């Protein structure tokens, strides 16, 4: 699962720095950075803390843990730039044009294609 990339992209989308998120969650910055930088770390982290993080980032915990979110191309492009501080104007512009994360509502039985929605709620 690409959960660490999803939370990073959503943090950037919301215009928050890692420090802001860490402070709001009551975590040390270096500990929070592990959530974004280490694949699988978030899935092994404290469940209550992860739920608070997801709520802060406007993501539904049920959908997140059921792997119903995925990054679109814009999300991957911004995340790959390695932003740790406050997002720059270009990153904010790109992400505001298109939410970096889509919700997978289901799979078309005939074609096998994913049915996605940009509405995260």
C-alpha cells in the first residue's frame, strides 16, 4: 500500500508543513516524518494516532485501511519532489487543480476497470 505517499500528498494538498502536522498530533517532527517516508510504517503505527492523522488530513480511516485511496498522476508528481517543508506555489497550484487522491468506489464487473471518485467524503 502507498499509504505513506497518500498522507504526504494530502498534507501538501492542504498546504501544511510536516512540522504543523506533527505539532497538531503532539508528535516529534522526526517521528512524524517516519509516517511519510517509510513504506508500511503508518500501517504499524498506533491505530488511534493514525486515525487522528487521517481525520486531520480529511481522509476516512475505513477507506484508508481498506486501501480504497490511490494517488493520481498529479499526486505522484508532487510527492516525488520530496517536499518536507511548506509546499511551494507550484505544488499548491498543481494539487489545487486536481485532488492528489481518488477514492476507489468499486470495479466494473464487465471491464475490470476501477470506478473512482475525486469526492473523498
